[in-house]
C-alpha cells in the first residue's frame, strides 16, 4: 500500500488548513430537507457524484471508509491523469455526511480534499469541497497557476452535479 505524501493528515476535517499549500473552499446550496440531505450524502460517499461528473473512480469499498483506496481518473486520451488517494476520515452523522481523502505516491498533487454535505437547522442542505494541495509531479508544477483554476472548476462541477442528483431523487420521490 502506498503512503500518504503529506504530513498534515486530517486537516480538511476540522481545519485549519496548513500553510504552504494552495487552499480551496467551495460551498453551495444543493437542496432542502432530510430527504435531500440523505440523497446527497449517499451520492457523495458512494462516489456516484464523482462518476456522474465525469470522473472514472475505482474504490476498494462500496462507500467511503477510512483506509479505502480510491483511484480517480480525469481527462481524456493523452491528457488523462490518474490520482491515487486513500480515504483518511469519514463522517456519517445526523447533520453531516462526508469524507476526506489524501494523496498517495504518483498523485499529481500533494495534499488532501474533503467532500461534505451539511443539513442546517433551517433545513438547508449544503455541499462543501475543501482542499489543500501543492504540485507533486513535474506536469503539475508546469501547469502552475492553471491548477487552482482547474480545481475550482471541478469543485463547482461537483456541486452542480450533486444538485442535479438531489433534484432527480426528489422528483422520483414525488
């Protein structure tokens, strides 16, 4: 089993995010009520959100569990890159569901990323992507300032994908 490529393991769970990395924090509203929260939580922790957003995901477990190996592939043809990760933490609580995974050897970046769904007291369901990263491979260093832009684009894509999954689940319930 590969080892994690950074020392600040678990920082995306409660923060603060460590210095020396690019930070990403993207949050958006994706629904309302317990049913939307549960649909979103399942889509996130079963890696369905990533797959529907266009990523190829191979995971060693059906849903996110600490220690699970996850391999995410993005891009097309010669521009496809594979990102090996390990799930660091999970949370399956009544108002918070999600997980964080950390980078392994051969990942283009070095750091951690989390995907969390929250149910607020007023019923608002929000989705948050939080990450800290820095280049670990020559091509990530070469891409320089484009990497944070691509990461934000992907976080937004995940949010809109999750909103669509929740909306479709709501329509099936009604």
